C-alpha cells in the first residue's frame, strides 16, 4: 500500500471508521485538529527562522511581527489545547466510570476551538494585527508600550488579598485617606513611584464599598463577565476605526461594554446557569 492509502485506511486497510465508538470519534476529532495546527505552527516556525537569516521579500516587517503573534497562539490553543481537551473528555468519564454528559457539547467544543484558532491565525498571518507581540516574544521588548513595573500591580493585589483588606471596618475612611495620599503624591511628582500600591488599594477599597447606585446595578443583571470578555475587542475596534483619545475611548468603551454585558447575561450566561448542576 502507498502512503496515502496507509494514512487514510490504516496499515493493510485495518482502519474501519464505521467501527469507531462515539467516544473514539470525538477524541480522534480533537487529535486531528491538534495535529493540523501543529503543522501550522511548524511551517510558521520555519518561515520565521528563514526570515531571521534572510528577509523574505513577500513578507514585510509588520506582517513578520504579526506572524510572531499568531505563532504561539496557534501552537497553544490550536494544537496543545485540542489534544488536552480530547484527552480530558476521554479520561474523566473513563476514570469516574460515568458517561459523558453531552457528546453534542463536546463536538461543539472541538468546532469552536478549530474555528476560533483559524480566525486569529488568519488575522495574524495575513494581516499586520500584532498587539500581543511583546507578551509572547520578550526580546526585543517594546517598553514604550509595556512598563515592566506594571507587574507590581499583581504583587500588590496578592499582598492585599493575603492581608484580608475586606475585613477592614472603616473602608470609607481608609478610601478617603488613600485618595488624599494619591493627591499629595501627584502634587510632589512621586505618583509614578507609588501608584502600583496606592492605586491597587484605592480600586480594591472602592470595589468593596457598597456605593449607591453602583451597588444596585445588579438589578439589571450581572454585567461583570460580559464587560470583561467584550471590553478589549470593543476598545480595539473603536481605536481602529475612530482613533479616539483616552477619555473618549474610556467613555464609549465602558458604555458599549456594559450594553454587551447586559445582552450577554440575559441571552447567554443566565440561560447557561441552568446547566451548572449537570456536570
């Protein structure tokens, strides 16, 4: 048998698709998607290495950096995650001695991973969309856009979490004090040196205080996750088409993200909660 026949039908034609169980078909589907995107990542890797040795005329600089952005995402989400999902969906039911709750949902998971990965691969490989470049390829890092001290926000937040700041009784008073300290820091031009701690504490205290009418916004639904999910693409879209200044961008992106969050909660999230006890 030639390679094609062996590849499609197995050694000596022993591969019989009609004999596969639904679980075997599901796992095989994830494996095939993972292998396809692994091939994508391999080709991209070779192109990038050739470009480093001798720039390719057909690939301008901006597209090269776009490929750098798409490359790790294809390898992680398209290849690795697909294989991990396939293994997970097989091993958990097998080890727990329980059937998979829904093969339809599992198949939709494979479709969404495959299509989603293809979308950002097309955006990165065939366009100059490369906003995440320095996050995945630290050298050369563009520190004019990414401040390395920004990580201290996470450190400060972790410290405040350990300190159990939510148990403080006089949160409003402390919030006022922190606000005054921020104003003093701005006045004496030391805000940049202290903002990573002061701003983290201010935001955390502000979030823990039940301010009216902010505390009543949940009557229209839980918008938080929708704002988190849709906020970034909304900001990118507004900047791409309208080139807004900072204040205008904040205003419109918050309003639009809240609108998206509202519809996301009522049309998707709230309806999905009925399944939370099914798994």
